[in-house]
């Protein structure tokens, strides 16, 4: 299965679970998802999660090219785990909630983008490291994240549009979204490629179960070899 993302300049330890789902309904009724979120949030409220080993592995990957993954710049998976402990897990809609739930299950950060918005100019996509001076707006208030040294999903020959910390406002999913691309940011320090490939398939199943659509592509990319 051909994945719609290439690998550029990135740490060789990077493993990316890639999922392309077409025909989603972002706001589909999802009573099963509501129950699953409540159950997992209740479990995580009493746990130190992600584990110290997983947290270190993900942060080491993010800091390998000079980015500092701490404070407001910590991985999104750590932020979600923190909201669960505070009983404040964000609820946005079936599509985003399904991806956030899977992040809370695995302890890995996940990007979820509107694929049509990302490809509006006909651009292809790649995983690469952000370079000096790159940044993007990540919320409606106009706040920006500096991307120097951070692993990013980007348009080939163009700007970054997502990363393991905060995704770009420009390609954020919304009520009109119908086709999405998800990226699970994993590392070989935390497990082999076949586990990440299985995660990608599971994430695709979770999205389609709760937000409809069909999985068009699923697999894993390696920072060392390209397609794993």
C-alpha cells in the first residue's frame, strides 16, 4: 500500500504510523466513543502516564535536533494525559476525539489534519525537521509555535503543517472535513516498526468506527529507511 507521505531529513529513530481515511463525518453521533473516553479517562486519572520510559523516549526523539520538548512545548500526548488526570479531557467531535482517545491509550502524540486543506495547492507531503525561522499559527488567537529542530509534517517544498506538539490552524479539521491524514509519532527506542504499523491500523479502525469513512492507506515510515 503506497503511503501519501515521504520521509525527508529526520532523526533515524523516528517511526511514523500513517493513516489516510476518506469520507469521514467529523460530528457523527458516537455513544460508544463517549463510553470509551469516560472509561479510559477514569483509568488514566489514577495512573502516572505515559510511563517514564515512554516519556523519555518521545522527548529524546523531539530534542534530537535541538528542540526543547518541555513546558508548553511538551508532546501533545503528555498534555492529553494531564487533562485526563484533571478530569478535563477535551471533547471536540467524533473525529478528533477518536484520535485523542488513541493517543491517551498509547501515550504517543498524534497529528490529525484535513488532507484537502493540506493538498489545496497540489502539494505532496513529507516528514522532516523544522529549520531556523519556521513557525506557524496553531490556534484562533494567533499564537505561534517555533519549529526549529522539531519533527514536522510539511508540504514538500513548502511550510510545515503539523507536529507532535501542536498542529497548524491552517489544516485543522472542522465540520466540512471529509478526508483526513493522521500521523502517530513513535520512536524505535520505544518499540519496533511492526508495533507502530499495528497501531496505525488500529487508529484507522477507531476513526472509521466512530466517524465513518474508509481507510485508504495505512502503514509505517522509518526515519532510517523510509518505508519500513
